[in-house]
C-alpha cells in the first residue's frame, strides 16, 4: 500500500510540475 | 396539474427567481471583489498565513498561487481519506483505497466531484465534512477568483497586475459562499434534508430483511454542493436520495441554488466594466442556451416515439427517473446540472433517451458556459465573446475590440489554446480507452451507447462537471488514474490560458469606442455569440456525437 501511496504522491507532483512548466512556457512565449 | 405542466411551472418560477436575484447578487459580487475594506476575520487570516493583502500579483504569480494552493489541497485530501479509519465518526469504514482516494482528491480540488465511490459506504462523516465539503467551498472560490481576475484584465490598463489570489479566494469564501450556504442550508434542512451525526441504523423491514439506514450532516453539505457547482453527493444516488432531496420543493431549490451565482456573475462583469449592458448581453446568451437545453431534453424525454414499448406504455421515458419528481423535473435538473459544472443528478443520465442524453453531453461539451460553473462559466463565455468579435472583425475588415480592449493575434492565440485544450484532453483520453485492452475491459455496453458513455465520462471530468453515464467501470485503476489527470489538466490548462489572456489585456491601453467599433451590447451580438458557440462545439464534437447518441437514437 505504501508503494501505491508514494506512486500517487509522485503523480500529483508530476501533474503539477507539468502545469508549472506550462506557465513558465507561456511566460516565455509572451516575451 | 399534470407533471408536464408542473415542470414548466417550475421552470417559470426558476426564471423569475433568478431574474429577481440577478441585479442585487451581481452588484454584491462586484462589491465583494472591489471593496477596499477588509473584514476583521479576513485580516486575521491574512496575518495567520503571512499575506500582504495590498500586494497585487502578475497573472503568472496569481496562477502559481492557485497551483500551489491546489497542489497542497490534493495531497491533504488524499492523506485524509487514506487515514479516515483513525478519525472519529468514520462509521467503521476503512481507509479509502489509494486509487479512489487520489481520483477523489483530484476531483474535489478541481470542482469536478466525479465520484468513483458510494458516499455512504466509503466516506466517514469527518472525511466528508473536513475534506470533501471544505473543498466544495474552496474550489468554487478558486473558480470565481479566476473569473474576477479575468474581468480585471478588461478593467485595468497599462499594468501586469490582476489582483491578489489569496484575498480573492478568502473574500469569496467568507463574504459570498458561507453566508448564502448558511441560509440555504437552513432552508434545505427545514425542507426535510437530514442533519445529524447518528450512527448507521440497521432495521428489520416488514418482509424480514435487514436494511442499513445511513445518517450524516447532509443538509449543510447539500447546499454548497449545488451553490458551488460541485455536485458530489453525500449519498451514492445523489439528489435522487430522499435524505438529500426529500421533496419537489427541495428539488426546485437545489436547481435554483446551482444556477444562482453563475447567472448573477455577468452582472458583476457589467458592474466592474461600468457598462451593465455588457452583462445583459452575456446573460442573454446563457439564458438562450440553457432554455434550449431544458426544452430539448424535456421534449425527448416526453416523446414516446424512440424509446420502445416500455416508454409508450408509461407515456414518457420513465426508466431511471425518480418517481417522486417525474420526467419533467428530471429533464429540468439534467439540463441545469450539465450547462453548469455541477454534475448533481436527480435521475439516471444513462437512462435518458439517446437524444436527451446527447443534449446533456452537448451541454457539457459546450465548456459549460451557459451559465457554466461558478467563475468557470464567466471566463469561458468571455473568451467566446473575444472569439466572436474576432470573427466579426474578419468579416467586415475591422480591428476587433471588446469592452475597450483590442483583440490582437496574441489574445487570439490564448483564446484558441483555451478552446483546443479541452477537446484534445477529452478525445485523447477517450481514444486511449477505446483503443487499448486495458480501457476496453471496463466497457460493459458495446456499440454507440458504450461510446457515448466513454466520451461523456471524459467530457464530464475535463469540464469539471462530475455527472456520469453508468455502464462504464470507472472504478478500474485505468479510469481512476487517467480520470485524475483529465480532471487536473481540464481544470488548470484552460485557466492558464484564460489568465494569460487577461494579463495581455491588462497591459493594453484602452481603446475608445468609435464608429467602427462593433457594439457588443446588442441582440445581434448575442445571436453571434450563440452561433459561434454552436459552430465551435458542433464541429469539434460532431464525429463523437454522430457515432454515439445520434447513431443510437436513429437506429
């Protein structure tokens, strides 16, 4: 079960990291 | 009075009640977000979390605040569900399984409230109250905050600041959602919704069988479920459960509350841009689409020609309908819950007639802009208005302008990315599920209806609606994980584009209206926006609609 928990926490970090990078990409596009 | 007459009377009363609230509530929403004064409780909260309330944020900082807040919320909600068996009032229920806990955390933080679980047999009282219901307030407040930041893009000029997210989300919760939820919750409880902390009772029925009667503080959760366009029911059958929605009055009141804030937000827009007629134009678009959805679903659910012998004998499409409310109330509820991002149900959407269900799917595919989810509907329709003035500008060779701001290529890129993001997410996820063995294993209905169920599931998740067709095993790990990602990206990618567009508009200098400016306050513009909505969504989803509900209905 702990493996699943770590996996889902990792997926959450991954999803928000993608979104964070998307914001960064859009900022770069603006400049 | 027949049930059809009662249904139309309910619709007329809804229109009257919403029209009466439009000006006062819209003005109040505008005042909440433009007032210079903080309430004492707000000042205390800012001090507690170390926020400088006077510090305005650039669009990207505003957005990063939303992402950070939502990231922490997902992790907190996930952890809370996993350890619920250690919490009081858990009714002996075990911790929620990891895949369901993650899907549910993503679902409630994104205002979707897609539920791959049955509330009464999965969630304890504390998990629901301190986790799910709290997110029903906060996710709604986040949505409205984004809409307000977008409106500031039109109001402000020569700045890259759109406001302070922490101030907006606090004010929305404290000044708007909580006061209405207290009054509305008391009305629901007075109307018969249960409110207790009783343990589940096991009783012996007249036939000698045993039945477990659940309890819970349902009335106080039911109000924010609808007011915040969340939709996640305390019980598995949602608003078809008699403890959650006891009678026709509460049914009407629930529909009223889920439409209340989204329909009043255009007034706040008009007030903030100092031109109330702009708000009237947008609310007219919303009303036209909502009324057409109500009329369309009502027609097909009452029409006995396409439903087979059972429908003919019952004089309407009775399967899956809660008999306490009848088909007209089911149609009104289904249309209202799918044009907003609510997703609460009082009947079984999988049992709607093919064309009735197709309209519900089309409503969701519209991006829920009529009137849409709390805040999400407002920024969605503002982007549609931007697209409309761009199309109009192309036709007559003028530089498009909207509410004193030029719509240049950079703004159109944001608008195009906004609209492309959702179909890409929905159709990719649906295609992966149809085209892989792991996805196919959970499809229980082959043929057009099965296709509709899959497309509906991902459209509902990506647009943060949360209602579902049944017949698809979405509790399988594939759908739990894929659905979680669809909800997160379906919520935040469009918000990134909306706030990027708002930032771009805020940096502009306002353009005074001239003889060449398209008047966006006229019936002509209202008709153009409706046309653009239908063409954009119709073309994007036509193949899926043709192979799903149309094929099933014409078979």
